[in-house]
C-alpha cells in the first residue's frame, strides 16, 4: 500500500488532472461503446497515456535529472491534441444535437443583431491577414508562458501555470459535451464563401485550410457542417488565452508584455473570423474565472496531500527558492 501511495504521490497536479480526465473518457467509451467508433482503441490509447504520466513522474522523482524534468513538463503538449482528436469521435455520437440556434438567439438578444455581420462592415484584407495569423498562434501562447518561466527557473510557478492551463483545457472540453455547436461560419454565413467574403493577403487561405484540417474538414469535404468538430461553446481560444494572460500578469512574467496584446487580438479574431458567437466568448470568460478559482484550490489540495508548500501569487515558496538557487 505504501508503495502504491508513493507512486501516486509522484504525480504533479497536472498529471493528476490528465489521469482523471482520461479515466473519465475511458468510462464514456465503455458506456457509449455502441455509438463511439474505435472505442476500444481509445481505451488502449488512454491507458497508455495514463501509464506514461505515472512513468514520467516516477522518472523525474527517482533520477532528478534535467532531461526528465523537461520531459515531464512537455509531454502533455501533444496529449492535448490527442484529446481534441478523441473528442471528435465522441461528442457528436454521444450528444447528436447542436445548440447553435440557442447561441444565435442569445447573441441577438444581447446585441439586437449578429455580431459577425457587424464586424463584416469593418473587414479588410490586411486586418483579416493579421487576425488569421494571430488566431493560428493559439497553442503558442501557453508554450511561451511556460518557456519564459522555465528559462527563469521558476519551476514552482511553472508547475502551477501548466496545471492551470491543462485544467482549463479539460474543463472547456467538458463544455463541448454539454452544449455542442459548429459556429457562425456555418450557420449565419455560407462556409463556402468565406475566402471571397473575408479574403486575406498571402497566408490567410493557407492558415484557414490548416485550421479546417485540424477540425476534420479538409478541402473538398462535401458537407463540412455535418462533420466538423463540435467545439464552439465555450470558446477554448478565449478561455485558455484569458488564463494565460492572467497568469502572465499575476506571476509577473515578462511575457505579459507580448501575451496581453496578442491574446486580446486573438479573442477578437474568434468572432471577426466567424469561428465563434459572442456568447461563446462570454462562456469562455466565465469558465476561465471558475477554472482559475477552483484550480488553485485543487492545486494546493494536492500539494498538501504530498506534504509540499502551497502556492500563492506574489511570493516564492521555500522549495522554489531552493530550486532557483541550486
């Protein structure tokens, strides 16, 4: 029993979130196996991911080598994309319903019109090009924050930041199950006309195509609205970007001077480029607030269980100070 406890206590808080979420996905695979294609493959994949979390955590704790610390921080990055891919095969088969009509009604109730139609009046190729490039940098924002913290050897702060971001990602993924949707580029606008209605200059079309491929709608897809990823509500781009901006400010990271303006433009781009309704952004903002509040409680709870000091903004814990001076 003590050996099992020791293995579990090797896990950092972000490992714990990963283990819990992939266990949850495996339970859904079993319950809805009749409608989820490749469900048995996903269970195997999830088991390997959970096992990897335990192994990597054990390797860092046991050998205390820089390479294992680096691997421990970065192994989660590709797993986020793996999770997103799994959701494609789960959300629609399980829910089989979209809530875009509800999202449109809420936006029209708030604004009296469709916000994407209003923004279309200010559209121009230069602005579209800029925003499409920034929109494509979404996954880079968390990486930049983590890299800056690691470069300064702020390992404790990095632990908290990585946990907060991973926890935020997985909360947003739960939202996809709760209220699936496909977005205004399909419902309010004609998806086939987006390159003529919102043209860029050089890179926009290629970046758009790349984003579409990631959402299972490569060029030539006959009915893209029927097969696209259901990932509209809440806006993960808004939620994770707000979390990253908040952390960069609270942790006094120099990255904030870049993350705040880029993140603000990215959030604006989600509506301008027709990926999201404004209600998605509101949902992402509210969930970001909940995530940051509840995440700190969970993070410190797990730290206490492991016999480690708690995290507080604005001060270093003794163990981080030791790591930074070692």
